[in-house]
C-alpha cells in the first residue's frame, strides 16, 4: 500500500480533534470519506474537515473503492461488527478503544484478522505518546531499579449524563459499552501497564455500584500480578466529590519511584535517593497522531504499530476478569 486512504465509520466527537485531523497530517495518509447514520451530520463533518465524500450507511463506506482502510469510531457495541465487515472486505481496520464490549468479541475480531490476513489495530495511543515513552525508558533504563509494585488511583465525580436514568450517556450502559466508566477509562491505564510490564496473570477484585444512578459499576478495587512478578493495585471511583478528584499512577521500585497522571498532561516526576527530577513533555495537538502514524507506517511497510488487536484483547480480558462477578 503506497497511500492509506481512510474512511471513518462514526464521525462523532472523538474524531473532531483527537483523531480525525491526524489522518491528513501523517505522510502517505489521507482521509477520503466519512460515515454517520445521520446524513446531515456526516455531510456537515465532511464540509468542515474538507473530506470529499460522506455516507450515511456503513457498508457503503466499506465498499467505497476510494477507501482502502477503515477507522471505526462508534461506541463499542458495533466495533466487532464493523471491524469484521471491513476485514472481510479486505480493508485494514483501526478501531477505537476499548476494542469491543467483551473479550469474546475481541477473540472473534482477531480470528477474522488471522483468517483474512488483514491487520487490526486499536487506538491505545498512550503507547506512542512522548511522556509515556519517557516513563517506559526510565523503567527499562533501571532508573528505579527492579519494580516492586504499581499503584493507580482514579477518582471522579458524577459526569454529565450520569444522573438522568431516562437519558444516560452510552458509557454507563453495559449493553453498549461493556460496562461503565471503568471500562472506558481504566482501559487506557491497564493497556499501558501491559505495554510496560506484559500480560496480567493474576487478578482479584471488588466491584460495586455505590451511587445508584445507573446499572453499571461505579467503584472498582483490584489487585493484579504481571507476568514478570511485578504487582499492581488500582482503585477507580466515579461518584466522589470534586474535592477528591485524583488521577495518579505510581511505579515503585527498589531505588525510587515514578509518579505521573494518565489523563492530565502534567510533568513526570522521578524520585530517588538523589532527589526529585521533573520531566516535561508535550502532546501533539491531535492526541492520536503518533499512533496513527505508526499504523500508516505498518500499512506502507515502513514500520510496526505497537497497539494491535492481540495486545488490546488482553486489556479487555483483564477488565472482564476484574468485573466478572458484578456482571454474573
């Protein structure tokens, strides 16, 4: 493939800045078509982003001869369906995270990818962001010695769309999202830890709904162990007062620790016996730029992408395992 000509299925909010514009900024890449079930909104998106074609039917976009790669940016309940349709049509797929609603859907997506020989990538873009690559470098260069454990804490108040049972946002409707905010936000964190330390091999957890505003979980406590023996603990609560807001991930080693944030672009802090060191970094304007570039590089045979269907499926497996007792 000399040039990747993208079509977007689901040109909603996430594509406005985070991803959509990046497809035209990466060399050998161009956004040529978009699709949304509401044709007027698809047309409006195409006009604003100077995209030559728009569709209101996903299959029409998949069949579009000008499109040779598909970005699926719909809610998770249609990720598997559209990705599988695109791969069976011979077109590589880049799908939003989480990869699907559950591990079973991920396995089916990967099975189709293997059988068709068509690549499948997932938008876990922290694997390619400068600050997160810096953290990986600090760990691998032994700046904190052997890692003892990881601790992450994420506290957030009720979000817009959480409080009206008749008009809930899709992120807290398990039949659409797979779960609640944990499945949406913790997926980034757990995937990044997989990137740093490899697969999780042991899990125990407590999952509850304390706020009573929706069916999905709203608090999760989990302990886990990675393949090399590194331990981890995490707490996620989405019903706290704003004064309790917290987004902290600590990696504690025998010679020091690294402190950073998953979602707030604050400097990375390295603390050792030699003192404290601060590392500043800058994210791209379009947060998915570097990962999209690596996808294009693989499709044009000039590099490899670090976030695939196989790696992303592991993250969904971990989330399913953490929450399994809540949803059975």
